């Protein structure tokens, strides 16, 4: 087994949201900078923010970020189990990139033993190709009610024979108790795997912490590998806990409001807006917060019908329809695109028990939900438009990925937004997306379409012209260039905060 040859470490936390994903990405970047091949791994992830690989497999976005930091292509083996919540009680279970079933917690817990072999096979296959593996846990290893059948914390550490670094979030307060208590609740066999701890998200002078660090090391008989400051790096984070939803990005002339749907997914579609000086971007949870933006965006959602019902119950629907009929810009992505239809039909209750409901009625189409899920990477070109949001963008190349259930049926009044020329690396000729006759309402199934700066800049310039402003022709980094700089900045901060010599010793088994 290659497990003996591949050096590894697992990042576990005292709780959720302590920074495991970000520190895993940082280690991947540091190891890559040091000239080694490295890959991330998380056996089980729960997230709505997913990605489609070039092979058409669905995986968690956090492992995509970590793969990018490691300088390698995302691979579904990095995240063999993905859980996508569809309600408060059920999740869609995705195994090796493909939909397996919808399960509640009890049902999923019963199927865990059958997943161990699939997880280990993915880990062994992936680790055979890299010198280092950086694994990530989930939540806390001290959730003693979940220890039986664990696949993602100490259960995974045992499968991979991996040492563990424990992360505590000092920003929450009580970090010393969190760390000591977590170790106290571990069985001795698991505790022996922990080789060091990291204090994360510290604000202030580290010298103030020094006496506490010394006492902690004496108490737990483990080294503190470093204190990482609270970092303001622009790295894609997990959708359920993102601070982005509370922020206003930039103060430009084009005000953009993204509706924060209850089942919002793939909010990373809008990260590229932060690079555009003409933008003022905010996320909106209540209809009375909407105001009068220049552009409203309906984002992707894991449950289109339930979130369409939310728009109606919260009063968003009236504001959105009025906004569009006044000629103002409206964009729908994936599930948000489906909401633009006259009718949403779900006869087999794929998404909801409701069945058929009316949509916003802003694009003359129907959506019919089907059990088969579309998961593809795509390339294509924008169609020629005489007016509206896509005016002047005809022939501009697009790229991204599709994750959706449901097919659209159009009337002759609908304008085709783009032609797809490639799906999962194979040549095709098919259409994607639609635009209303006025050109101000645009929908697409392509996630990541705004990562191409030409598309986003063109849309924003069309809005600027409509408002009487000059077009923005300033030079900005591409989104990919920007991300690479942020990964390097992340690595620099973490490298300067940790004793990387000890971290390497842990990975090499000499600590």
C-alpha cells in the first residue's frame, strides 16, 4: 500500500468553523511552494457550494480551493462523499461524484459501513500519486455521540494512518478549554494521534498569550505549533458560514443585490464582482432591504421550488417583477434562472411535495424537474444581441459548469443567450440560457460564467451606459490571477505563524 510512502497530516478542529478548510489550503500551498507534490482530502463534506470536475463529477468546493492552492486539478477522489442538504432533515448523498440517494440522518448513519471501502479506495488511489496528503476533518472529533461509525475525523485518521493537528479558534473565546476539553473526551488511542495544536484567528499581540501557551502545553503534553492571526484573505469559504453575506463589496456606481435564498448554493459565482471597481455588491435577506438596485441576481439553489415559495411568502416576488418590468437588469443563475419561468412542474416530487407552482413569469418558458441530474463542465459563446445586458458580447467565450435537475421548454419569443460548444471535453452544439425580448432579463445554467472578466465587464458597462456613466476600461486582474495571489498571501501568513519544521516532522512521522 502506498499509505506507508505518502507523508500525511490531518487537520481537525475543536468545533465547526475554526478554520480547518483555510489552514488545509494554506498547508497545501506551502508544501507546493517547497517543491513537493501535495493533494487535499476530505472523506465527507456537507455543503451546498459544489463544483463539477472536467470528468463531470460533483465535489465540495472547499476541496476545489485546496486543490487550486496545491496547483493541481480538482479530482473527485479528494471528496468521495458529499452531502447536500435538501431540507432540515434530509440530504442528497453524492458518492464519488454521482447522486446516490436522498437520506435522513438515521438512514445515512446506517449506510456508513458500506462507504468505508469507497472512501479508503479513493484515498489510496489518490495518495499513490502524491508525496504529501493534507486531510481535513469535519466539525469536532469530540462529538462522542457520533464516534460510532465515524468516517471523517478519527475514523478517517485511522484509515489513512495519519497524525492529527488540532485547531482551536480563539476568536470564539475559551480556546484553552476547547482544546483541553476536546482532548479529554478522546479515547487514548485517538489522543495519541494528535501531535500538536494550532491557535487560530488571534487578534492582538501574541506575547499576551505566551503564559497561557506554556500552561496549555504543560497541561496537554503537546506542542503549540503556532498562533495564526485573524486573516483577511479573499479565499472562497464554505457557504453555510460565510461572512461575505454580511459585507458590502466596493462602493461603485452599479448597485448589485443578490437575493440570499434559504437554500442558496454556489454563491462563489459572485466573488469576481469584488474585483470590479464599478460594483457595489450586497446580499439581501429581507424584501424591505432590497431598495432600488441596478441589478438583481437570483442565485443558484438546492431547492428551486421551496425557494420560489420563499420569494412569494417574503414579498420578494412583487419587487423583482416590478424591477424587471421597469426595464432594470435581472439575472438568474441555475435555480434562479428556473425561477424566471412561468411554470415550475415537479410531478414526481423531485424537489418538493408541492408539485406544480407558478414562477416569476419573466421569461416565457416552463421548467420540468426530472430525477436525472446534469453535471457537466461546459464551454461556449454568447449569442449576438441588439440590446440589453448582453449587447456587444456576441461571440465572447464562456466557460463554467452545470449542476441542475430539470429541462426548460421555451416559446418562440425567447432569445437564446449562448451556444455551448463543449461538454466534459466533448464537442457539442446546444443552447444554454435565455433572454427576454427587452434584453434586461437574462438566465443561464452556467455556474462560474462571471469568472470570465469579459462577460462581467461587458454586462456592467451596459448597465453603466444605461445610467449615463462612462464605460469602465480600467485594467484588473483576471479572477484566476487574483486567486493565485491570495493563495500565496495565505501561505505567507501561515508559514510565518507556524513552526513549519515541526509540522514537517509530524507529517514525516518523526514527531
